[in-house]
């Protein structure tokens, strides 16, 4: 006789893996005696779990999130069964697992949405911009891990409260150390990136709304730090070590030309031309804005340029300067400022806002 086909679903917590007074939640689908276990990627307190009700009876945000995940999983199971029936497949564990895992939208979570954005825009974004999107993704994942005890988060569950709480988290709210992860302006930039990602999801009809679109963006006005001529002179005259002298040259070149760090990094002898006035000019496209720039090389900047001829050897494809990473440059600038007796928070960006001695 053919074995009678049975189907059952059980939600349960794995108490043997209790960490931080919370146990992971699982779903077990049993088809004619064969089991398929689905980790639900969330944890709840064992005392909150009601096995008879198959729900958490706790009142915390983690308990509510666990119940939402259970409901979503139940719906996904029903949808999987319906697809199996529509396609005429035999209902067994193998077919169920394949159909359940073959999600119609592979970009339905925060992590996968950021991965999709990288695939879509990688050719159009600079390395630094890609890195900033990665930082935003990491902040979001850390936030949902702390708040909901999950390793990722369904983008359809993101609402206005989520966006507001994420912004507050970046500002130090509900953090044990009470430290801000970002300034107000830095936190707003993360919200702007989240807004762009949610717009992509909305355009693809993966979500019905973009809750980040209504977030009020209000940047604080920041006065750009700059150095006076006296302070620039002090930097020029400071007695510093050779490795710091290279960074000082780069900084002073930025002062005389108004060039950003990344653009100085990209400069080659091909960017130096002779103008109609028979003097040297610096021609380049700004990486940030793609704006074409033409800047005359003042005598001090020209002196710095010639000082590194043995490095670039006038080869058109070589970098003009041996530029360290931006973090290293800013760290060395603090040492240079200390040697020059300057009590200011100096970064490389200050060079573009400082007045030249000439």
C-alpha cells in the first residue's frame, strides 16, 4: 500500500544554543516523515515562547519581530505549496526545499539590496563612494542585529519608525556607551543613501512605499576650518621628520592650487602643461564633480612639483607625488601642526580653504 502523505509545520526554539539569554527560532516542515528545517534568523527569550500557541507572548520589540517573522514564514510556506500545485510537482521535501529557496525576489533584504545597488552602479561610482555605501550597510545591519536580534532585515518591513530609530541610533540613542556614531550631517548622509536604495526597491516594485523619502533632511551649517598666513608660514618652517615632509609638501601644494586629496593622488605629469603665458598650468578633471579645472602653478607649487621629478621621472603615466592613504595623511598633519605650534583640528581638506602666502 502507498504511504499516506502528511504535511505539518512546527515552530520551535533551540534551547541548547542559548546566548545572551536568547535562543534561536526555527521552523520545521515535515512532509510524510521527512523534515526540512528553516532557521528564522532571530532570537527570543525562552520564557517568552509559548509552544502551544506557536508564538512569542513577550512584549518586547524582539518578541514582536519574532511573531512577524513567523507570520511571514507561514505565508511563504503557503505560497510555496501553491507554486508546487500550480506546476504539478510531487509534494516532497526535495521539491519543497527547492521551491522555497527559489525566492521570486533575491533582493528582498538590506544586504541583498545593497549588493544589487553595487552591481547596478559599480561602474559609475568612485571607490570612496562605494566604501561609504558599504559603511551605511554595515551600520544598518548592526542596528537590526542590536534591535531585532536578526542578521538581516526584510526591506518590506522598513517603515518610518525604522528610519527614525536608525537615525537616532547613529546619534547615540539606546547605545550602551552613549557615543555618537556620526555627527548630525554624517547620520543624514546615511539616511540619504538608504533613501536611494529604497527608491531603487520602489522602482522595481519590491516595496510599496519608501519611508525614507519623507525623512526631514536638515544639515547643520559647518564653518570650514582654514589656516592663516602666519600658520601656513609656521608649517613651512617647522622642523619635522622626512616622512612628514612629504605630507607637508602635499598639503602646501593643495594650498597653492586648491586641489583636493583624491585629485592630487591622481595627478600625473600629463596634467602639467605650458600655457599661452609660457608658464606651467595644472589641468585636470575633478573626480568628485568631473568639472574641468585649469590652475596656474604659482612659484611655490612649481617648486614642489620639480622637487619630485626624480620620483615621477616625467613619465606621463606615473603619479607626480608619492601620496599615502588619506587617513595616514590626516594623522601626519596632526603631528605637523603640533610641531608648528598650531592648536587646530587640521585635515587635508583645510588646504583648499586656506589662504596662500603668495
